C-alpha cells in the first residue's frame, strides 16, 4: 500500500512561496485564460466551478498551453476537480531544447530520475476516477509523472490517461505508468489527443468516458449482483448499448478456469488486437461473444470495459464457481 508524501503546514507554505518566486522569475507561457498552442485549437480556458460532490479529479503536468488547455476543458465538461502537477524546480525554455543534453534529455534517459513535486494533494479518497494528462517527451511520459504515481495511492480507482504531442504517438507511455500502480487500479486505454482538436472534440471525448454524475450509461448485473463497469469508447460498446436499451440477458459459461463467455445473439463491430487481460476485463471475442475475466489470458480481442469495484478475489468468487447470467440495461 502506497502512502501519501505529506508536507507539514509550515512546509506547505514555504514550498508555495518558493514556487511563486520561481514562477515569477520564469517566462510565462500564457495568461490566466488565454491559450496559444500549435497542436490543439483551444483559444481560452473555461472558468471552472468547484463541485464539492464531484468524484472525478483531473491531474495534469504541462510546460506550455497544450496539456493545460485539454485538462481544463475536460474538467469543465465533467464538473471535475483539477490539480496541476507543479515541479519543485520549474522547467525553463533551455530545459526543453531536445537533443542538446538539456534537462529533459537527461531525465528521460535516466531510469531512476524522479523530479520533485512542489505540492501534493492531501488525499484522493473522495474520487472514483482520476484523469491524468501529460506531454510526450522522447516517446514517454515525463519522469515527474513517475514521481507522482509512486507517491499517491490510486488503488481501486479508474485511471484515464491522455497525452499530447506534435508528432509522437502515445507508445508505451501509459503502460509504463500503469506498471507503477497496483492491480486494483483500472486503467483505460490512453487517449492521444489529435493535433488540431477543438474544445468540442475534447468535450465529446470527455462525455464518452461516462464518468460524470448523471450520465446515462450501461449497467451490468452478474446473477443478482450489480457491478460497476467503466466502458470503452468504441463502436463495439456503442452497438452493445443499443442492444441493452431493451435489456440484454446473456447466459455465460465458465471456460479455461479464468473466464466466463456467452453469446450476445448477434455480431458487433470489432477491432481485435492482441491483448493480455487481467481480472475484471470485459472483451468481445469473435465479434459475437461476451467474455468477462476473473483470471488472465492472451488472445486477439476487442476491449469493451472493465469491472472496477471488485478485487481479483471477489471476481473469482463471483465468476469462478459456476455458470452465471449477465444482464445489461441502460439506466
């Protein structure tokens, strides 16, 4: 179990003053609500309204406007809280001049590099979902994200990573971050924000996550037990939702000692890729079979979602003792 790295009240005040001084001395990338980015078409930051009841937190690291603009847009759409990951030593322009042995070059080459974070949130206990945004540096997340995930406890939470880059793909950046957390954290596929994305594009993606309060979503029952599922944003899930609108019942069968599989009744769109599953994963097999895992397997599947409120032991008890019935409905 990870523990929070906490500052004393005096330490927090001192660290905050240091950050203010350093930031005042550094050139500012943007005004309070103005945005200038070469990769996204967002020209201003929304004014966020704090919600004391929100269950979603957006955490982001940004050295220019881009990640910050996306993070603010997502937080505004989901009425989420927002937290900026501020380095103890700010990154100056010279620190980001690639291929000059600059600070970013050195940190990304050093597997042990863990840049210090100036201030830490007190707790994540109130949040069910954490959205984490970062730029791509030399094909990976900046090492300050490693500092973050080694210092906070995201057990049992849904983690939604997103990244921005002028040219690079997300690559293995999110997988490497996921490896720093325990198995009870449910990681969704990383979103690489398309160049030229507008605020409307970002809002549409945020809504598709189904994380905000009051959003219509698909509910799952295993026999008589409701389970919480975070669904993927893809054509397969969209088609499954249409079937669930009139309630969909699937008779499942145990298979292989690690999964339950059952016929959906018709073929769905599929985008299979080689996947290694973990307990709680829900996938589409052969275009017409729903599979729910309480163990692990490696095969070509289309991801549909993940059960997030059950431990591996609870999933085995729920799914590993005989055939079950799964019911999908729309709330």
